[in-house]
């Protein structure tokens, strides 16, 4: 059934306390629940309705009186239709089977370790409950388990623990902070802690633990360090202190997402905790830092203030992503972080917004909420927060955050509550701004300039394209930050912030000379700027713009235009053109790359060509059809042009910037490695560079350099590639996370044999495909990050991928549904490929017993 935002009703019953006892057993875990219900005076009334899925109910009572025979059970829960007092105690006992739980939702086993994932609706697979975020209760938990499981964890503060007869033991936990069921967590395993302590601003001592399997202790230091920095940052930036005496992080191998912010007990995909120089890349370190911070920041934006219902997901996710972005910006380079985030936004969110899965930041209906943990809710949600801050100004922003925490602490809120806070502190009317939460689709921004000798008339116009279910759009509030550069390259007027609120608006700006505009500085709004600029203007901005984002953008646009010019429609068919790439364009980039006053990390971003997906979207806008293989070939030509023209520069950059001395994951060294390895990726298109890559592969003492060399060899089809791949496999066969990297390199290779390799690797005996990290790093990476090979004209990879989605769906619907997004661009393709993709989507849709998760995804892709 379709769940609608408009149908929201407050809960009929509230819960004061929830006491749970777990008697852990792989096939039959007993869960006893004791829940204090009170009638909600503001609720709709009605019988007691509790959510529950896949539970075996042994018995239930109300105020001690057995009611088991008076319950009506169905697939989604139970109903007790009997007269009830305004307050009563519900008790029940259920049995669940963690070992059989391959969906990784609820209580499950991962490598012999019990763990939980309850967001969004996993708690109902543990016991009967009003499993909705606006029901908040104080939880007490008692865990009983075999004594070998030495570590028994749940939320909040530890209580009593000790031995039990029969080789078992128990531990108790109590979380004093009322919380919704989705923040419940339990972990039991043979674990080791790497520990530290933190003293909060007000002097409270907090014990910090990162829990891992024996043997992984030496890979926890960075996560722990990032946690301490995040805790300090939230105090300094927002005055937010931690509120318990212990903070636990647990690394789990089988996990559907990145991590989870359970109160006081964050659970992480081990990929985002474990790191050592030999096993993790600079990128891994950066992700660990930001995800540890993200989950920690949820303690205030998510846990202390939570969501009223799941339509409000962006309230906690958009805000918390924004907060983790700002944290990374402060810890590393703000400019580089902004560019990385915008690249990611364009690659994932713009793609989503332009296709059949487009939905508003606050969706208004869903069938399966797990399908809405999307780039739109998270990343566009963060952009909306960023625009709000820009519009109200830094100082008012901070006042608003203070008021939000003060006014709504302990509550389950909606987007309206959030906006009201900012209306109150700023005196602004945010009703039009709210459209950012309600209208899907990426706005298109057009620019016209007229210069009359004394003043510039700037005309901005906007158009929001139709998206599924939203044919007509209203104009949005678009903040456009703008700089004015004179002929010398200096700023000739202060930066302006234009607020576009109508379909079209003009401003007249008096200036001493005709300016070159630096528009949408810092990417001040998540829009597509439709503006033809000549290469000379882009080169000028690349050389002079004081806004680092726009400086990078100018270079990226030069590359994108040059690549687009390599293709054209011939008889309606995308074809490569013989157009040469203008030497001036490459030289503009070369100049920036040689500029030693520029941060190496920033120059690495200038060197990286736009993604094939981004080029495809631009070509679809231009031509109405895309051939992913033509896109790939055009982009290869650009790389060839760079390599040929800049070979000496690239070699010099690599020589100059390869860090010497022991590995450090700090931003400065990581940036230099990024530049040196970016140069290597291009140099390895030629035999000399391949020899250099092979030498780097052999000598590297850290995973970043090793993987960069291996990728350069593999993706360029170097003769040394197979030997290097084999050496790497032999060295790391025992380490699943490292082997994911090995598979991913092969899956994303543009070489013609990539599909055959992916197939063979996926059929290998030792391929643990039920683990989401494993399947995603091979099959998922192939479909998402290797467009040239995934979109083979014969459709074989589509069939292969659909087979995998169906296979995974039977085991883990959530992960299958997320991976289905690889098909979301199918309508950009030519008729032949469209027919092949549609046939696979229809085959999936017709599968008997398809999960609600996957069926919603394929139906939206077919209908949208
Ligand atoms: N709240 C988590 C985070 O963003 C994501 C967990 C979502 N899990 C899920 N199964 N939908 O940090
Ligand atoms: Zn989150």
C-alpha cells in the first residue's frame, strides 16, 4: 500500500518505558517485552495496534492478564480490540531467528556476532511495538548470552552484569534519553575494544570504545581520533555536548548501509571504521572521518531531536550531512571539500533528479521507506540547509540552531518546525523557500548580460523541469552568489548575493568596467547553470577567479565542452566527430596545474575529467539521446589530448609531489598523492608511464599508492596488469575489505574484457555475494561505474545484472533495491538499448514473490 504524508495521524498510544530481555540463541532468540502504554490525549483513539513482522508470539498480557487469545495477528502486526484503561502494562514474549535473518534488518548474525539494524522499520522484526519515530520511550535492556560472547552492548549506560548458570552470562543497559524504536541497538560478540576517553566542555568524562573482532585492533586508531575531533567540533561550533558516560562504536562486516547512529551505540559497516596505511586509501580515511562524525552529530540532530514520521527523514539527514560536510571542511580544505561534494551531488543526485526515480527532498508518498535513503534526501537535503544558511547569514544561522535545540529538544519534529525556527530568528517568510522540500527536479538557471557602458543588466531566469507526479512547477528561491572580475583579473566590485524568486528577474549593477561574471560562487544553489561561455572566458576564470569553487568549475567546464564537441548526432545517432581539441584549452589547464601556489589537492581535482555520467546527462540535454560507448570514447580522447600535450608537466608533477617519508593520512599528504597519482593515471596511457606504474606498484608501502598504480595498469590495459593483479591477490586474499578493492578495479575497467571478468569473478566459489559489500564492489560497481561496458549494445550485461538483483532480492531486498538504481538512466539511451533495459526491468517486475523494496523500484523506473 502507498503511505502518504497527508495521512499522518498522531499515535493513539504513547510509551513511557520499554523493558526488553533477550535470551540470545541463533535459531530461537527469546525476546520478552514489558511496555508501559498510556493513551495519547491528542491521538485518534482506537484499539491497540502494534507493528510486528516475522515474529512467533508465545504469549501476551495486559496488566498481568493473558490476552493471547484475544489478539488478531496479520503479516504486519497485531490488534487487540478490547476495552483498555488509559494506562496499562503490556507484556509479551516472542521468538526470532537471527541466524536465518539474511535481510540484515532487525536482529541478525554477522560472522558469529549478534547485531541489530532498526532504522527505519527493523524494530518490528524484534518485538511487537508502535514502530514509528514519534513514539519515544526510555529503554532498559537485559541481554543473556553464551559466555563466549564476552561483549554484550546496548544503548545508554551500562548496568549490572555477571555470570549465569549453564555457561551463560548477562548484562544490563539503561538509556535515560527517551528515543524511538529505530534508535534501539544490541550487539553481542567476542569483541575487543580500542578505548580512549573524552572530557566534555563542562567536564563530564566519557569512555570511548571502538569494538572490533580480535585481530582488527590495530585498525581502529583513526576512527577513534576522528570521533574525538568530531565531539570537540560540535561543542565549539554548536555548543553541543555528549550526554552519556560512554560512547560505543562497533564494526560489523555485514551491513546494508554505511553506519547507524543508535543512541550511544553506533554500528558501522566495518569498511568505514577499519583503516591502516597498508589496507586503506586516503579516500577511505576521509570517508571514515566524515562518517564517524556524521553518526556522532546525529546525537543532537536525529536523536535528541528526531523525526515525527519518515517523510521528515531529511530533517535529520540533510542537516547532519551538512554538519559533517562543514566538519570535514574545517578539518581539511574547505575548497576541496566543496568541490568534491558538488561532484558527488551532480553524479548521484542530479542523475536521480533527472530520471524516473526523482522525488522531493521531502517525499509525499512511499511504499517502502528504505527506498528513500537517497542522494536527494541526503545530499540535496544538505544543499537546502546550506542555502538557508546563506540566505539568513552566518550569525542568524547560529541563533537559529540554538533555538532549534532549545525549542525542540526531546521532540519528534517535522520540516515545518524547522522552518518556523528560522522564520522566527530571521523575520523572513520561508514559505517559498519550502518549495525546495516539495518540488523535485534540478532547476535550470539561465543568464543574460547587457552592458551599456556604465552598468551591467543581469537577467536571471529559472525553469524547474517536470518530474514524475509533478508536471508543473512554481519558481523557487535561488540564491545566486556572484563576483565581478575586471580585465586585470581583480575583483572590481564586492560579491553580491542575488535572490531569484520569480521566473525571471533583472538587476542593474553600476561598475567601472565591463566585468567577467563569476556566477553561482561556491555553488550557492543546487541548480544547472545553462550558459554558453567561450573558452577564453572560462580560461580567464580558471586563471583568476578568487572563488576556488568557480575556478575549478571553469576548468571542469572547459573539459566538458571539449568532450561534448567530440560527439554529434549523425542521422539521429550519436557519433564521434573528427573535431580536434583546441591546444589553448589544454594549455589553460596546464597553466593551472603548474601553478605551485595552488593546493595540490585542488589541482588533482582540476586534472580529473568529468565523469561519464555527467557528460552523458549534458549530451542528453543537447541531443535527446546518449550512447554510453561514444561518451566513453570522447572522454578517452580528452585524456589522450591531456597526456600528449602535458606529458612533461605530468611527469614533473608526479616527481615533485610524491610524498616522501612515512605515510600520513592527513589532508596535505593525501592531496599530494592525489595529484601525483592523477598524473600517473594519464601517464600510464603510454608505455613509459606503465613502467613507472609497475615500479610504483612494486615499491608502494601504502594502499593509496599501490591501488593507484594497480588501477593505472589495469584500466589502461598495460602488459604488466595481470601479473600485478595476481600479486595483489596473493598478498591480500585473506582480507575481504582489501579484496573488494581488487574486484572493484576489475569491475570498473574500461578494457573490453571487463564484463567477462566480472562474470567469472562473480561465479567464483569463494565469492561471498550475500555480504552487501562484496556484491556492491563487484557487480554493483560494474553497473554503476562502468557505463561503457554495462551498456553493451547486445544487452548481455543488463540480463546478468537483473539476474543478480533477483538473486539478491530473495536474500536481502534492501540491498537489491538500492542496487537497482543502476538502471535509472535507461531512458537516456537509444531505442535499441531502451528495449533491452525495459525487457529486464519487466522481467524483474514479473518475478513471483518479488520484495516490496525491489518491486517499488522497478515499477517507478518503468512508469516514471
Ligand atoms: N541513519 C543512517 C545514517 O544516515 C542510515 C541508516 C539507514 N538504514 C536503512 N536501512 N535505511 O547515518
Ligand atoms: Zn545519517
